[in-house]
C-alpha cells in the first residue's frame, strides 16, 4: 500500500482491548536491561551540546559513539553525514521481504546546555539512577528515546526468529535539533533518495502522563518576526513636539492591540484561510483526556484561561493557529520619568500555524498589514527568521493504527490521542520526503526537558522498547493487508 492511498481522516476499526504481551519480547528485554542501561549511560556522559561551539568535538564524539552502537546492534549500513554544523547519523537495515514498508525513524543526539550550578542535584553529564528514574541531560530529550529503538529491534528479531526487521528500517539522528535544526532541511534535501520511505516516525515527543499512554498526531508550525519602527531622527521633547509628530512607541502599541479582536481571534486578513478544522471525532478524543485546567494553569503560572472563543484550552494550544506578542519596547526604560517622544520602538511577534496554512502567505500578509496601518512619518523594517511548517497525521492512517496497537499492547491499556502546540523539524520530513509523519514517545511532562534534573522514568523507557518490538511486525502485516 502506498501512502497516497490512505483512508479518509477517521479512526478506523481498532480493538479497544490491546493484544496480550509477548513473553519472548519481555524476556529478551529483561535479560538485556542492565547492558542497555550501561550503554545509555555511556552515551549520556558525552556532553553533546550543539549550542556551545566549545563542545563541537563532543557532538561529533556522540555521533561516532551512536554509529558504532548501531553497527553493533546489527544495522548493515551506518554512516555519519556531515553538515556545515554538527554531524547526523544515518543507518539502514533492509527487510528483505518483497513489499515491506519503509520506515524512517527521526531523533536527535544533541542536548541542551546543563551545569551543576543551574540547580541540578547531581552532575548533569554523570547519569544517576534513583527511585526508578535515570537522571542526566538527554535522558528523555532525546538520547533515551532514540536509544530504545536499538533494544526494540533486537527484541523484535529475537521473538520472531527473523534475521532482519519486518520493515525496511532507516534511522536519521540529527545533531543540531537543540540549536534550531539550521541545516536539517538541506541535509534531508541532499539525501532525499537515501531517506525515501513510506512513513516517518519521530521519537522526540511524549505522553500525557504515566497512567495515560498517548500518541501525538500533529504539531503546529511557526513563523516569527521583529518589527522595527522609526519616528524622529532622535528622541525629542514631548512638551515641544508631543502630539504633533508620530510616536513609534505608540504605533507599536497600536499594532499589538490590533492583532486580536474582542473574541481573541487574529485579525490579519485571510489568517484562517485553509485551516483544517477539528472534526467532531477529534474534539471528542481530546475531551477523553483527564485534563485538569486548574493544574494546567498552575504550570502556566497563570490565573485564568483566555483565548479564541468556541474552543477548549486543549483545542486552542494544539489545533488552532495563534498570534502572540513576544516583546514590545521603545523609548526610556530607566527609573523615574523622561518626557520624550522616542526615536524608535520594536515589536516581536510569533505565529503558530496549523495544517492548511501557508507561512509564506502569512509573512506577506503581516508585511502588508503593518504597512497599511502605520501613519506617514513612521518608517519600519520587518525581519522574519524563517518558518517551520505544521504536520498532521490522518487518524485513519494504517501506520498510526499500528503505533497505537503496539503501544497498547506494551502498556496493557487503550491508547489515546494528543497533539503538541510546539513546533519542530518533523515537518521538513513531511514536506521534503512527501510522507506522513507519526510520533512515538514515552516521555512525560515531569521529565523536565531543557530544565535542571532532566530524567526518564525507567519503566516507561522499557515500555518504549517493547512498543517498537511489536511495531515493526504489526506495521508490516497491516500495511501489506491494506
């Protein structure tokens, strides 16, 4: 079956009762648990901080370490792919079965900066196991979630007696995700033939909580900008000139205030054109989640929800496009008063996009909207910092159903669905390879991505291993059947 013949966006028939676990899979995982954790700890000790030029050698060492471990796992083709920045790792293991689907797994081996003085309870690059958790930078984001694929494919082979996976398995593990993936689109474009696949699987995400296994079905896109406004050639006296010359700080405030209407909808002309609306089924699936809005507000350090009328909080942050004022400034900011008309002001805006929207069109709309609203005497410049496209997996896609069945089997319970409000490089795979993007992650919100004391729950980590051990066989069987 080809990806373009996917059924309509609906949740196809799936049993609500997961299949029983495979004892051979669980036995293999248990027998190799200690060695797996020792290897993961060795990788976590490599401080592969891509944002720090002084750690460039460590990022390369991380790539080389992973390449060696993938060869040891059994991948017959493993390569380090260079970029103008940090290297990526590619691995390939053909199935050998005619008609087997090809799956590309994406993750990243670089990590965020971390230091003991940031508030860590232990050295961030010296893994510590405590109370069923493994603490280290990268434990969850993303080395742990990349590495569970190595034991998972071995468990798959051991339980089935195969010598190669049931799918044509490819891995692309990036080295610059924590630095914004600046060279990732070019990397994918340059190697598009080698990366050709039927579906991409991103293991750089998470679940709702430890009691609620979930599969993410989409991420929003992002485009953001800075608007610089210029009025008088220098600050001038507000008594002598105020009210008679244009004030760039006032105009920055006017733009910010005009961005939304009284129902909190974005006012940019055509902003919602093409937006793929939530179906009743998707809204019902979101509503099944055990969402505590008061608890969510506490994590947001806020006191009341606010947003587009007619949508729940989860719908707003997962499935609706937004515009935010990220910063506004201009004029005197020191103590006391200074009665001036400032010479310049600045506004920073970001737009989260959803499936159906075009970032290029939004950028042009912003440029036109700003130019039309500013009075004579105010000059302006707009800088956009690029764009990340949204991605959305159809609920009826057979590969999504396989991920759901495999996770349900590993966790022993039904699996629910989420989206993520953030953005990432997954959409580059979707656009450049023209394939659907799915997500498989076992991290939970308390794992502290980018924060001090990042950790991964070990029982969930091994559920990820077990999920992948089931996934390849299920995907091959149902892909062929369709």
